[in-house]
């Protein structure tokens, strides 16, 4: 069995909520399935893709946004997605 190395985590800051995330989380078939759902006109799939990316940090992020903004709208979930991907994507 091949030994795998520990992933290099990236620090992510979502409006003051900080945590570390494995950028390879987006290299997964489920991630692309959820993106396809969004492109197919199902914007509520932003919730699924954010849950997929954040994993155990999902509840903390949502609680942070609820405390900061009162609620998490669909538009806010789109912003969260964009902030996450911009921080974990490789820089050009």
C-alpha cells in the first residue's frame, strides 16, 4: 500500500471566521456533480457544495454568518462559495 502524505492545509478567512482547509477537497467527483447542479439551474446546490467543501467546519461557518448577518441567504451562500474557492485556488 502506498503511503500518502498529509495534505498542505490553507488558511481561510470568511468575514472573520478562520479555519484551515485542504485545497484538494475540490478535486472530487461530488464537488463537480454539485457544480453541475448549479449550472443546471438549481442554485440551492450551493448549500451542498459548501457542505462538501467545509465538512466539519460547516456548522461553525453558518453560525458565524447567522450571528453576523442575522441569516444566511442564498445570495450569501454564493458569496461564501466564491470566497472559499478564491482562497484555496492556486494563484496564477
